[in-house]
């Protein structure tokens, strides 16, 4: 009994898996929180 592998279909399936993992990682990623001086920003807006 020989089993044939559908290479093209497998390639397409792996591609969708990779994109799904990338999307999930992007959704879970948090932006870098920087120390921001609020008073300095307020002074800039007054000008």
C-alpha cells in the first residue's frame, strides 16, 4: 500500500499556518513603554 503525499496542498497548508502564527504574535505584542515627561510636552503645546 503506497501513500502519496500532496506536496502542493501541504505547502499551502503550512503557509496558512505560518501566517496565523505571525498574526497571533502581532496581536500579543506590546509596544515599548518609554518614560515620557508630561510637563515637557505641555510646555511644547503652549508655544
